[in-house]
C-alpha cells in the first residue's frame, strides 16, 4: 500500500524525505478532484492532506471521507502551521 501526501511544498518535500509520495497542491487546483484521481490509482491506501487544503473544501471533504472506503483520508497539520 502507498501513502500520498497532498499539501504545500515544505510539507510534501519533508514527507518525501521520509519515503512518502507527495504532490504539491497550488491554490488554483481542485483538491477534491485530486483526491478522486488518487482513489482510482492502484495501491493507494492513504492520502494525507494538510489542514489548509482541507479547510478550502471542509464540508465536501467530510462527506467524501465518510463515503470512501479506500483510500483512507487523513488530515495532517502543515509545517507552516507548526511554526
């Protein structure tokens, strides 16, 4: 199983150093579409998404989280938030 991190460049690059796959998501990109794309990929078991991205689509994210069996959607703090 693979875990993929979605977030700002600092968070994604840090997780990549730890062996995770990751994708930097810009402000103009649709977070929900990216999650749906990842859910169709073979072997993706978890998607870790930074809180700032989740905040942009909170209501739809929670609905998606409840409906989707796979991959597991996990909200994480971004490195920016931890400073």
